[in-house]
C-alpha cells in the first residue's frame, strides 16, 4: 500500500510538472520501446485523452501529438484514441505525457492496448506512462507462436483510485496479453471453417476480423455464414461477434449420416434418395441384417428404411474380414475365441473338419502317417485320416511320395495299368518308370523285339543318325536318316556329290545333272546357278557348273529368239539356218513347214506371198507359180491351174479372164484361142 501511495503521488507530481510546462524530458534508464525497422506499432486506448496528452518518441522534450503518422495533430473523436506509428529505424523510446482524460475524472480499468506487426520472436516493447518520472512499465513481448507471424495484441491495465485528472498504473496486474476481442466460435456440426479466423490459436479474433463457415455436402446453413468480431463487449478486451450463430441441417432429398455402429470401420455418411447404406465392419466381425436405403421422408429430408445393420464378432470356428457375414472355417483350418479375422491352418499334412474350434481337431491327412504326419514314402499309400501308418502298394506297384489312395499306386516299370491289373508293354514299346501311365512307342532309330521292357535298343552303333518308323519291333526295319547310309553296322554321311532324301537302308545317289553336293550328309543336292548346268552327274562343287544349252557367252545369258545353243561351255549362241527358226532360250531350231520360209537367225517363219508357194519344209524362199497356174492366198504349199476361160502368161501371175472374142476350153492354159465363142465364165475358185 505504501509503495502504491508513493506511486500515485509521483504520478500526481509528474502531472503537475507537465501542466507547468515540463512536457517530456529525455528519458532516464532503459529505452522504453524496442522495435525493428519497418514494424508497425498501434496503440489504442479505451477512453478519450485530453489534447494536451502527448506521445513522446525518443524522448523529444517538446512532445509530439500524432494521429496515424508522427508529427500530426492529435484528434480526439469517439470513445477511443488510436495512434499508429511506422518506425523507420531500429530503436525508439515511447512515453505518454500529460496523461489526463477529457472527463477530468479517474477512469477505472483504463486500458492501453498495443499491436505490433509483423512480429518475430525477441521483439520487445516497453511503455512509460507519465514519463517525466524515471518509472517505466516493463512490457516485453513473448515468443510468437502464431502462424505466419500474425499481429498479436497486448494490454496494459491502468486505473484504480487516483486523483482527478490522473491515472495510476496498476501494480497488481501491470501487463497481460489480450486473449482476443471475441471468444472462440465453435464449428457447427456437419460444417467446416473456411478461413480459420474463428479460434484464438489462429490469433485472428481481433476487431473487424471475420469468421466464415461452410456446411458439408448435403447440408444447408441457417444463421450467418460470415460473422465479424466487433467492439461492444461489456468487458474491455472482449468483443461481440456480429449476426447469429450458424447451424447446418440436411438438405431436402438426403438422409442424415447414420449413428455410429459398434465395431464398424465405416458407417454411412450423408446419402441422397435411393442410395444404399453399406456399413463396413472391423476385421473379425461379420455384418448382420439388410443394407438400409435412403427413401423419401417429409418435405425436408429423407429417412433410412429398415433396421440399421450391426457388426457381431466371428465366434470360434468362424472368421470374417468385415465385408460380409462371418464364414465357417474350411476343412484343414480352425479358429478359437471371438472376433476372428482369419482361420488358422492346421499345417502341412494335417486336416480338420470344417468349422473346427481348436487345434486339437487337426489330425494327419490322407497320405500322411504317424503322429508327426510325415508323407507316405514312394511305393506306399494311406487312404484314411488320422494317425495310422502307410500301406505298401500291391503287386510291387509304385507311387509318388504322399499317395493318398491305392489308385495312385502304379504298375512297375515295363508294365502299364493299375496296381491290381498290370500288363507288360508290347513289342515296339517301353516304360522306364512305375505308375499307371501307358507304355511309350520306341522312337525313330530304336526298336524293341521283346515285351515288358524298360528301354529300346539302338538300330546302329551311331544312334544319332539312325532312323526308323516309331514303334519298330525288329532290327530289320532299321535304316539311316536322310543324308546317311549304312556301312559296317553304322550310319555314315553321304559323300560329296551324293545325296539320300529319305530314311532307309538304301545307298546314297549321285547328284543329277545341273546339281552338286559340296558337303557330306546331304539329303538334297544344290542346283547350279541360273544359266549354268553340268553335263554329268555326281558333281561335288559348283565349279562343274558351266553355261548350259540355250545359254551363251561367259555371262551365261539366255539365247535370244532366232539363235540356239545345244552344248555346254562358254561358246556363243548360233543363228538358226535357212528354213528354221527359234524362240528365246532355245537349244535347237524348228523347221519351217511347207508354205512358209525363213532366212538365217529368224524368230519365226513367214507365209509365202500370193502367186508363190513352198512345196517342202525347211526352205528359205518361195517359188513363183508357173504360167497357167496361180496361188490365190498366202502360205500355199502348191499352185492351182487356171480354170477354163482363164489363163496366166508368166510365173507368179494371177489367172486372167480370156479377152472378148477369145476362149480357152482347157484348164492350166497360158493363153486363149481366137474365133470360138467364149464359154461362160466359171465361178472363181474358192479362196
């Protein structure tokens, strides 16, 4: 109390000093304010101060009245004073002088609110009230924990009983951080905050900040979606949210989300009409009931049909993954307890009845013996479950390891059938393993004359080149593959210049003319290049291929039409002689028939002209018809006598009618007689 009275007296004295003209001396002690360059300081008061109140910056003894910028005149309006300073340099001192109210009375719970932005950790601020004294009010900013270094607000409480016109600094609670002008706004059910300015942890409930919420899909909002923090709270440091609190209700045509289902991983969110609600139970639980459907209800929302599905634990002997009802454990598996997500396997060689509830239900499966449940050895079987032993296959039959039925016991090697009825493999066949599989035909190059055999015999010592029909029953059918022939009990490759095209015991054959075989073991000979041929058989290289008949010169070009070549070698093609012709690539020339002729090197024969003929073949020229004869068309092999009343006077001439007053009774005449009446003209000869 004594310290408090001393402080009030000091304030009063300071006020009187300032009234007497002592405004703002250079501050003593610590610098009152520490801010970084570019930061903004905003000071708000909740009551009007007189115009004589000064904001002293850096201890300016004259004091500065400011309003939104240093050096301007302080204007007192409304219920509060707001001063904003943007500091251009690093360190400043800040004090309030001539600290009096317009009412001239002491104001209880007087507040000085400070806003600093942007704020970083380590920023400090100290404010001295009635700064002509050496007293300062410590005011250090705590580390900033807000996102994006948002502005933070702090308040200095000033007030209490004090002389008129002065204000006493509270010593009991000199400084506290404003928790927010407006209280937190809870997010309505089925909604979400849009801008994150609704709770204090965002540092955003300062005056004029807005809180916006949005309803989830399928819901509509009632009340105000956007509410602003406004001044007007009954207690300083608090404000009032504008508007009315919003709420979200289901839109018409939708069913609200169903109540949570015990042991369900997923329930049913908001659904529209006709949609179905399928819950998803946790692993180890099975669904019961029928899926609900959203159906039309009243005018504002839909309703769920039927009864909501539930999830029940899968009991011993069952399991479930939550998507369907619990299912019974399959044979060879079991489950114990409740809420089983999976059944446990009995293990290799063991089985159990379906729906088993303990591992004691697991026993040895068929094909496994004794309490250890080991598989039956080869040649044994076991066709019962339980701890019994395996039984030897009948008739010396064989089986694979783990046989579980007598039918799996096969016959011994060399036989086929079942263990109770085995038959020996026939001649030409073999079987080298036990079992019920059929016997196999001996492959090509092998034979088997006996029955009940496990292998086949090779035809020759060199089996790789031996050949025969499959299933051969006697060595007499053995032969050698194509390209090989038998010699001294083995198959050897055909020599060069020879070939063999099929499996047989026959010898190799010489390559035919115009072919060769350069390597041994050939199944076919290689043809000489186009235009080349050999004059003999059995050639072993292409060097024996020469230009063949119908091909001439060293290039082995085909003979053109009118030429021919009937020998081997590089000699050129020769012209066809008189009376003969040839087409291209000919080995000989063809004789022209009677009525045609050809000179040397001709590709075809030419018809004799009218009035000429060729009586024989192989002629190179045609003969004129004699006087009294003619040929009326081309290509004639003989001439025809002129008819009666006609004549021809020279060779190669046509027959002419006798002149008027002359006649010729004979045929083949070379003239006409006089005085006689010419007989009627005979019709012309046929063409």
